[in-house]
C-alpha cells in the first residue's frame, strides 16, 4: 500500500472511530442478566438510560437496580456486569382483543415475545380473531403492518364493520322556475333594472309543473360478527296540492288545471294563480279584490285599493295607493305614498324607490334607489342597494338586519332604524301600525268635515243642526287624537324594550350621517349625533354584549369558547 493510500485509510478509520455511538448489550448467562456498555467516539452519542430500561422491560426483566445501571452507563468501560435475574422461561408473542360496544370495531394490542419466544404470523392472529367470532371486516394489511413495525403495547384497529347506508328520501321535482325572489342582477355599473326582473312566469293549462321522485332503498350494514344491520327507511314525499292543480292518475305528476302563474309556497305547496291583467286601475275598474296574481301595466289612481291572495306586479310608479297581497309585491317603478299610501305583503316587497310611504312585509323589503321619509317594517331584512342605496328619514324596522349604502343624509335628517326584533313583537308592532293608520284615516275624514263647517260659520251663522254636528266632530277629533297619542306611545315602548339579538346588524357600505339612531334592543342604542362615519361599517352587538362598530357582520365573526 502506498503512503497516500495508507494515510487515506487511516483517516477513514479515525472518522469512523470518532463518530461511533455508544453501544450496550444485554445477555443471559446462567439465569442472570448482564449489561455491557461501550463508550462513544469523540463525536458520537452516549448510551441513554431510558433505552437500556426499555430494552430490559422488553425482555421481561423488572427486578433491576436503576442506580447500578446508571453507574455502568457512566463508566462505559466495555465490561459485563450482573444487573438482575433472568428467567430462562420463554414466552411467545401475546395479544389482547378489545371489541367496541356497538360490535362495529375490534382492536388488538400486541405484546412482544420474551426470552426467545415465537412471533405470531398474520394468519395466526386472524385465527385468534375468528376464535372470538370476528368474521367480517378483518384488516389483514393493518395486522401485517403492525407486525413489521413491531407496534407493541398500543392498540390498533384490526377489524371494522360496514355501517348501513340510509336510503335517499323521495322529493318533489319542481319543473318551473320557482325562485321566489326576482332576478336582481346588477350591470357593470352596479345598477339593477327593476323593469326586467323575470317575476312574471306563466304556464299553460294541462302543463306538468312538478313530478314526484321516488325514494331509493338504502344498503344493509354488517357488524364484525356478520350480523346484519338494517338501514333507515327513506321517506316518500307527499304532494301538497294547491289551488288550480291536480295530481295525475298514477300519482307521479302535478298538472296545472288553468293557464296562470305557478307558485311554490313557503310550506311546499304548489298552486297556479289566475292572472288579472289590467291596463289601469281607476273609476272604470274600481277597487280590485282578486284571488290570483294582479298585473297592472299602466297607472293606479290615488286612493284605490288592490287586494289578492297571490302577488301584485306593477309596471309603473304609483302614488297614494293601498296594496295588500299574501304573495310578493313588485313595483318596477316607485311608490310615492304622500303620507297616506300603504303597501302590505305576506311575502317580499320590491321597489325602485319609496317616498312618504308605509311598507310592511312578512319577509323582506328590497329597494333599489332610496327610501325617503317612509315607514318600513320587515319580518326578515331590509336591503337598499343597486342604485343610490339611501335610507333617509322616517323609520325602518327589521326582524333580522338592514343593509344600505348610505344611512341618513348630509343635511342631518333624523333617521331611525331598529333590528333584531322577535317575530312576536313584530306582529304586535304591525298590529299597532294598522290601528294607527285606521285612526289617521278617520281623523282625515273628520278634519275635512270640520273644515267645511268652519268655512260655513265664517260666512254665516250655523244652524242648530250644523252647530251640533261641529261640536260632535270636535269631540270625535279629540277622542281619536288621544287614542293616536296612546298608540304611538305604545309603539315607541314596544320597539325599545325587546331583548337584543347577537346575530342582527345594520350594514352600511359608504356613510352613516349625523342624526341617525340605531336601536338594537333594550338599552342598546347607537347614535351619530355630530359625526359622519365614512367607509364600510357594521353596527352590531359585540362579543362583550355592547354596541360595536365593525367591518364584518356578526355571522362572519368566529366566536371563541371560554
């Protein structure tokens, strides 16, 4: 060997010697256990006490002195030392089988062989499982893996049953566009065209408008003992036949009996409304009371009424009118109530704008441009977006939330909003508002009659009959004014005494102007007296239970459990 080769070999040997880890060996001699520990190289790791103790436990040796073993490891002189007695009796690998209460799982815990004992094979373990009547769902791959990796003293899943699969419930497949809400799509400028909202849908007589889809059977399950587990029976959907519809003889289809507007009701019922199509509503038509959908292409003269169990669709703006519908009310134009008009819906209301009007909806109110000096009452939400998105003056009350672009006005118009009102209180508020409207109507009629008599009295002396009438009118006016004052007081009390709702909020995209008051329940008020709040703001109940200004509605805030 050349000098160069010799130097290279010596370098390798030295590196190996320096990096060598400490080593320990446990041997059995004459019924005794001996421990030998060698010292590591300069860069190697010494023997750890825990490693030696774990090896002793693996061999089933427990009567050792920990202090003696610690000293042997510290000396690491390579000599053998007696540390304990070692039984020569060998023990084969052992296992414990644990079965879950639902009979769907079996777990195995393996114990290693001792003193030269025999390992178990996968086949032998499977036979042990069968000895416990575990016949199904045996996971042989998991057993093999645990044996290969010497997965001792920890249980692993060895058998798994097959759970039953529930059948698919039957359902009613609606064959018409049943979306309850109009198609409020924004253009590239963020505008919504309320004239093209696809709310007027119709079907011809004898058209199939829905079909029944039968339920699908489920799959039986099986536990690890091979016992069958029944599946949950799927439910068949029943028809909820509405007005002007009938079920086909085979019970599979729902058919329209008339040409009209198909409606999917909130409770799942399906009906077809007759359509009353009017050019105008005036003295030639009178007030309209119709069971189906009313569509008006032209105008409605002030003080006329439309009433229906279906929906109302108006193509143009209206003034001081009175609309009552159990379904949606759609105004492609606006509503200028002139402090007298009323619109009430048992579902949702959609309008381009509202001015000096009263709107009440069991569902939600959607307005594109603005609500000005009006009264809005919605069981769910009030949304004013798509155009200017302004809520200016008046009062807005919603059971859940209110979402607008601008709240109040730069000229500091007093504006009140309330959210999170429970349905029971909303119903009472609606009832009080109805009573107030009725009293106000009576007061207007009384005032007109009184003014006529006062004008006559200014020109000549009233007859005894007219004088008695004037006195009576003044008494009635005083009586109804007191009742109005009482009702308004009751309304204010009810609207400020309900318990706050943590999930309700008022969302404003651009500005909250001064003189805005937001009521969120008993003792929970937000008032912008002199400051304008710019940018996106969400007024809600914070995690501490107080009014909070946030950029995120409460439903998007993840609360941490304490």
